[in-house]
C-alpha cells in the first residue's frame, strides 16, 4: 500500500493553472508587449518600405513590380525629379527653407540657451516657460497665429508678406526651442568650471565664451543644425499656411496636393529622397552626440589644454 502511494506520480497542472502561474510570474518575458511592439513597427514601417521600393520600379504601377530602374529619379524625360520642373522647384524650395532656417534658428537658439542657463530669478523662469511653449503647442495653432500676424501686421503695401520670407520666419519660430534644449543639455553637462578657470587665468567673459565654451559646445551645435534641417525639410503645416503661390510650394505640400491622385509615380522617388535626407540628418546628429558621450574624458582633456593656453 505504502509502496504504491510512494510510486505514484503527482498529476501535472492543467493548461489553465499553467497560464495563471505564467501570468503571476513577474519575471516572465514580456511576449505580448514584444508582439505588440513589432506589430506597431510593421504597421508604421512597411508602407514606407513599399513606397521606397516602388520608387525604383521601372513601370508606372504602384502595385506591380516591373523591374528595377532609376526612371523616376533621373531618366524619365517628363516625370523624373531631374526633369519635372514642379518637382525640382519644390525640392529646391524645401532645401532653401531648411538651409535658411538652420542658419537663423541655430545661432539664436545657442544664444538663448547660454543666456537662460546663466540667468537666474523669477523672470528667468518665466522666460524658460515661454521658450518651451512652442514645444507643447500644436503646430497648427502656431501656424494659424503666424498667418493672422502676417495678414494684419506684416504687409508690403496692401499685400501680406507671405511666401519664402514668411515660411522661413515660421520655421525659425518653432525650431529655436529644439536648439535650446539640445544646447542646454550639453551646457549642464559641461558646467561653469572651465569658463571660471579661463577667467581666473586672465580671459574676459566674452573671451572665455568664444575660446572655451563654444568649442566645447561644437558637437551640440552641429546636432542642432541637423535636427533643425530635419524638422524644416519635412514641415507641411507652417509651409502650407504661409505659402503665397506655386513659387513657395515645398515637397510635403506637393505630395499632399498630388499624391492622392496616384498619377505620378515620381512622388515615391521624391518622398524617398526626403526620407533619406531626414534620416541622414538625424543619424549624423545622434552619431555626433553619442561619440561625444563616449569620449567625454578626451573632450575634457582637450578643454583643459585649451585653458592652459591662457597661461602661456
């Protein structure tokens, strides 16, 4: 009797009990979250990859692969990016706006970041809030407000100042806070010690800023340039609100206006080009900032060598 009891194998738990035990285990692998995450990535990325793939399609179809070709980039005599005047002009307008926004917004953002990092007091806190306000304000609200300002305030005779100047000012308005955030993050990492040591060694405040601080901020400034470029070249809402005519049409505006008809396969090519430019800009910014983070010790040593020049 006892031998039979001792030799009995305990029954295995049922499927429901195993499921309850698996759900109750806090150290289990988050399989559901992983599946959900990969599903979302597929939903977001697969259509983009399909558009990129068909930008190299030899035929006009957007659903049937007809062979690899650079027709919609270079060789088509009518609809390629190189030969279609509307596509080429929209691309040049987007690049022009992005370049001008970089050159204007980045220096303003760097100056604001340094000023706000050094400024203390109640007014400084209010200024920080106002500077960050465009980050949490929907872009359509900023664009419509700028539209009303240009309609009622900034006019040349009886005509509002729309077109490229208004688009550049609009892009600068909401790009500056991004520059401030990137540069201030680097400022807080550097601290004020290097400037103080430089001034102790005889440098003026401006000399310490230009010869010590700004070189140390170089990677953050470069990253800001790239981020502003990516933000500006992809913008649609502000460019649409402040556009005046076909001369100020950008690539996002052109894609929105003609992409739904499905009659021009070269839109896939120009969208792919915009995607590559944006990803390259963001990738360069991330690469530079990551490299700076890994080589912080080398950067600090270089800054120390820079400070020692004041002793010579």
